C-alpha cells in the first residue's frame, strides 16, 4: 500500500471533480471456481485499489461529495471465519489505515443508500463488470438488475479517468518493478525456446518467475508458435525449428500494478532470412513509436506513422504495392496487423477498460475509427505527460483472413496476393514494451529486455 495520504488526496480530488451526491466504489468478492470454498485467485477491483488500497474481499467504499465524509462498509469476520483465515483486522481498523474515518456493516450500507435515494440524492457508480456487483448495486439502489449499467455515472467515469491516466512517480516505480520481473520471465523462457520443448513448459517457467516477483501474471500467458492467432491461449504445441515463438506475458506486483511485454524469438535461437526480414520491419515500427511519442501528439497519429513503416517494409518485400500513404489510408496494411498500436496500462493491464473505451482511449477531438484494424486501436487520444501506454506493433499472416480478402478482392490494388501465398505458413511476430510519456518524448520503462536480433540471439545462446 502507498501511504494513507496518497489515498486521502485521491479521494478528495474525486469528490471535488464529481461535485454532488454519493459515490459508491465496490471492491470485488470471492468468485467460486467449482464450489463455494474453492475460489479463483482473488483480484481486488482496480478502482477500489486506486482510491482505498485495501485488498480484502466484500468491501464497499462510499464518498459523500456534499458532506466530505468517506466510508468503508463490510461485515467483520467472526471466529468461524478466523479459524480458517487466521487473525484479520476489523473493518474499522482497515478503514483507518487508509485515512477513512467512518465504517459500518453491509446492513448499514443498505440503510445509507436507501436514505440517500429517498432524499433524491444522485448515487454515482461505475459500470459493473461482474454480475455479483451489479446485483449488489441493484439491491442497494433499488434499480432493476438489467438497468444498472444504463445508470452508471459518466461524471464519475470521467473523474476516474482524469486521475488514473496520469501516473505518479510512485506508481511508475511499481510498474517498473513489474517490468523488471517480466525481464526475468521473458529471458528465462527465451533461453528454453529450443526444439522439442512444449509451449506449456515455457509458460510454466514464466508463471513461476512471476510468482518469484510476488505476484500473479497480469493476464493469461500467450506462448505460441501460432502467433498469427492474436490472443492464442493454447499451450500444447511442441516447439519446432523454423517457427517463431510469440511470448506475450506480464505480471502484477503485490500492489497489482502491471507489466505487459511481448517478445518473439526463433525456436532454436537463430533467425533465418525470412524471419529476419519480417522481424526487422516490426522492430523498426516499434522503434518509430518510441521515437515520436510525446505530449501533444495523438496515439492515433503515432499508430498511423507506425503503419507507414510497416507498409513500406511490406512493399519492399513485394507483399504490398502502391503509394505508402494510400496503402495506410485505405487500411490495406491492416491485413497483416488487425489491431491497434497499444493501450493504457497501470493497475489494469488494459487500464480502466471497464469504464468504456470511449472514455479511456478517446476524447472529444479524437474519435474511434470504424476502419478494420484502426478500429481496434484501444488508445487513440492525445498523449500527456504521465501516461503509460503499450507500444506493440505486430505482423500476422492469418491464412483465413488472407483467403477472405483475396476472395472478396479487398484492397486488391495494394496487395500482391500471389506473393502473400508464400508467407501463409509464417505465423506471427509481435514486439511490445510499456512506455511512459515524459515532458518531451517518452521512455521505455523497466530493465531493457533483449529486443534486437543480435540481443535475442546472444541471450538464447547463453543458456
Ligand atoms: N496482452 C495483451 C495485449 O498485449 O494487449
Ligand atoms: Mn501484451
Ligand atoms: Mn498489450
């Protein structure tokens, strides 16, 4: 936990920004896996962590914008719990540890909310992403379950985005800690990426390294020789020479700050000529984003410039043809990268995505595109000092998509489909770092993880 003054200041700012009414911020509950007492790994809600910092399940925080009072509500544990869990602090003590002076039971929370609603006060809450929290809001506020998302507070979403988008020095230090653990995860796995090993063995090595850093992985590990499937979570393939292995994995610190790193390596440790050709194009694109990302430019513009580097590279290989600006304007290059350049990162690996992409990744001036590929850009808005975003271009030869575009003649004036046939067995490459927008540019966070061809070959030869 950060010191309590940090949470007090964040809550004070939130009340100031939302102005009137009450704000309800729900923590998460345990989620049963196959029966009540065998639960999934507990993950506290990130908004709750940001404003209250507490890890216990079933907590609800309330901020009263009109009186300036903050509350934590939950039921205390009794001896029947404690014999299983060990001693646990009271709700009052937990509240005090983060500077919250008022606490109460869940029954008292119900009374508090019923009163507030009865007085016609506005109750601000965020769109729930778990059904148990949606049900709790339905009961607390007397709103039909299905209607709860509809009444989520836009003022609260905007106020949370405003604060959480700008990472403080202490948050950046936590994120760098998560990236340093990701360094261990990635370099350990790289060294084992030899023919005959299985993807699940390497995924297991990574998961172990994450726990050695005292946190879980920040999302299910992507470890695949079929990197053309963007979020391939299967781990059953045997590594074979000639394949590129996409490793997209990060971890959380004990405070739940995340890392999200992708490296792609040749099975066996040596790039062949084809692999080098595509890798150099993706790497040049990834470095271009680092070169130009700065306050004032939109990430949509950075995505477009990066796309031009990719398009020029594919044109050199005769996969694409025509004018590079026209290729990009028409989205022809998106056949090989049907996703955006990156997303915000912080307490969530896709930071704040539960609030709604339109509020997190876009603003009044920068709107999402509907074009294939660019439409999947999760963060397009103007960059500001203190943002942490991922920079993750890739190249994917997706046979089904290539066949579809070929059959439909999509962008046929820019695509050399005959040449493309030769690449359909290639797989995919993605390279991803987490970058901090600084006063004049950006900085790649954390201990540098081998990324150039030479660095990767060198790391993989040192086993
Ligand atoms: N790990 C998923 C992503 O890079 O966004
Ligand atoms: Mn990733
Ligand atoms: Mn990512």
